[in-house]
C-alpha cells in the first residue's frame, strides 16, 4: 500500500529514493508531488505514518503558512501577502455578521450543552432536509433520517473514504481537483486516489477544455485494475473546483450510470451549489434527478462554508439513503461533531423563511447580494486578464478562475511552474499552481476573485508586475538563443483556450464578445516576435 512505500522513515528501512524515482504511470498516487522529503530527518518520536504526516506538504500548505506569517492589512501591513490562493468568499462579512448576531441566534438551551445524537440534533437535520429539498429541487421531500452533520466537508471525505474503502484501496477522481481531498482520504485514511487526467486539448468526444467523459473514466478505471488496484468509489465535484465547470444533467446521468455498471460508490461534493453567480448558468443537483441509477451508492455532501461565506464555521452535511453508510459515518462523528450552539445557529440560518415558502432572507437579501458581488469581482479580474492577454476558462460558478500561464514558462515543466509560483509569492501575492491540483499540464494557475476591490486591484498589480518581468526575460533569452523557440514541444495556448465562455467552443470567434477578441489580439501581439524581427531599421 501507498504508506508502506515510505515506512522506512519510521525506522523500517524502505528506500525513499526508490519511491521518489518510480514512474508516475506506476503509481496511483504521485507521492512526491505532495511531499517534500528533501532535507527531511526522521523523528524517533513518530511512527512511519507520523513521519509521513510530518513531511506532507505542497505549495498550498507552504503558501498558506507564509500568508499567515505576513498577512496583508491596508493599515498595519500594506506590504503583506494578498491571498488569492485560499478559496474563501470575503465579500459578505457585513451580511453574515449582521444575521449571525441577531436575537434569534442567541438561544442557549441545556440540550445544546450536552452530547447530541452523533448524526446531529434532529431539529438541524430536519432543517437541512427541507433546505436541500428546496435548493436541490428534489422531486420528493428529502428525509431527515438520511442527513448526517459533521464539522466540514474535509471530515466527510475522510469518514466516507474510511467506511467505503480498506487501506490501500482507491477512489477515482478527475484532475485537476481540489487538493485538500488528497489530504482527507490519503493522509488520514490511507486510501489512494486514481487520477483521471484531463487536459486543455479538445479531442475525441470532448467539446470543451478539461472535459470529463465516460471514456476517460473507463480508461482510468481499467488502467488501475490492470495494476491490481481495487477502486471502490468515484468523486465528483459539482460545481468543479478549480475549473468552475457545472455538469449538465445528461453528464451527471452518464457518470452515475458508469459508476453503477462497475458497482462504484459516487461521492458528489456540491459545496458551491449556491455560488453560481450568473443567470445564464444552471446548476443541477444529483438530489434533483428524477431517478438515481444507484441510490444506495450515491452520497451527496454540502456545507455552509462556501455558499454562506463562513469558512471559519466548520459545518458539512451528508445526504445518503444507505443506512449502513449513514451509521458507519455516524460512528466517526464522535471525532468530527459540531458543537450544539453552532448547530442551533445553522438551523436558524437555514430556516429563515419569512412569509414565503422559500427562505426569505436567503433568497431576497443574501443570495441576491452575494451573486451580484461575485459577478462584479469576477468581471474585474477577468477584464484584467484580458488586458494582459492571458487565456482563462470563463465560468460562472465558485470563487475562482483557472488561468493559463503556460506562455510564461520557457521549458514548460512543473519545476518552472513552481518557480513562477514562488515568484508571485516573493512579490506578495499568493496563487495556487496547477500541480497543487494534480493538473497534467504545467503552467495552469487558480486565482480566487471573491475579495474586496482594493485587494483585487493591488493583487492584480502585483501579478501584472511579475508577468511583465517574466515576459521581458523570455524575450531577452530568445535574443541570446535566436535558433531556439520557446514553443518547441509546447502547444501555443491560443490554439486551445481563448477566454472560453462556459461550454463554448474556444475556436469559435463568432461567439466571442468584442472584448474577448480584443484580448485575443493583444495576446497574439504580446506572444509574437514579429515586432522584434521587423523593426523600422530593418525595413530601411
């Protein structure tokens, strides 16, 4: 199993160097991609598992620590790090702080200070069931008995991986994906991840970059089985982090039918379901489907962290019709419970119905304002990227934009990607690089835009500075080595992703807006060496 590959760190003598050089194709989990064994010294106080946890890190963790040591503050630390790396909504503190401090939130009943049902207080589970019935557009009322409450979706991933898989077994997931899932299922439960690698090229049955298809799922599953890996489940992120994709009903049905054919559990993470901020995009919940192909193996999670802009409140909920799974997860809630007073506040938040059938404050006040603010922030950041001539996926869900910085990599390697990431950090702006999401192509980055205007403006200025400096360096290197092209062995990003709007074909200029076309022209001018080769002096 994966952990046994490095158990020598605990004093049992395995060869770490051998593990590091094994080809990626021969490992379901690329251990070295999220560990940093260089300079590591084994602790005599820790087990092999403890030593591995001690070195488990990546650019995400490194950047997060740097940010907390040097946070930007407009008054106290104006030269500090601006965090565009952590997926948090910082646009709605005014709305949430007002709602969470109203009088109805402050009940302190004796039962809230005692041990609850480990699945959660029934009053909260009933409220979650009603809330999900409404917002997921469930064809029939969802049942409170199928609801379980834990302290965040990370805990849910850990618990589900533990009860659905034995150590060394695996879960299928498409890359790029939110890297915290690796930590939840592998570091905690010793469950492997089998990657379904997606890329930006539109080939075969694909109609958009990084599109997940059943063919790709089938191939990854068969490859894993050929290596002797037992795959127990499939993880789907909808809306997808970091891409921002929203799966159509037909796509969801195809994925669930694939899982049923192979008797795989499906864990559907819908944590951003209410963060779809453009009316032109429609979210479809698995719980809203008329018929689930395999209800006993379909498990849906959601939480308030993202959609209600309260990442500091650890609350996640699981909906499953499988009572064996529910009871097994509930036994782990002893370690991952939510305290009584928080359960009460969340129930109050979700039941805010006013006079209408739907929650009044949520619909008429919070979601309306949140969506408008997200859309404005997204527009600002994407307009800046267009001005810079940087391609990106133009989606309308979540807090992030998936950006193509490949033209700023001279050789197109993950080592170069990491250097660019560190350069952003040295210039006091934290981004997330593609390797943190196990992206198969070096040069992609995720930027979080759900932030206040003054931080967005300053952060984008710092990003612009790094990119312009890097552009000049590449031009200077090309002049020194005129016979070599930075495009050798690397596809031009403009061939694959040009300000892709939702599921639009990126090569279809007729569907592009005028601003998109202007951005494309600017990008082509910046990436072309025609102006350098054809100067006025040469013409003379």
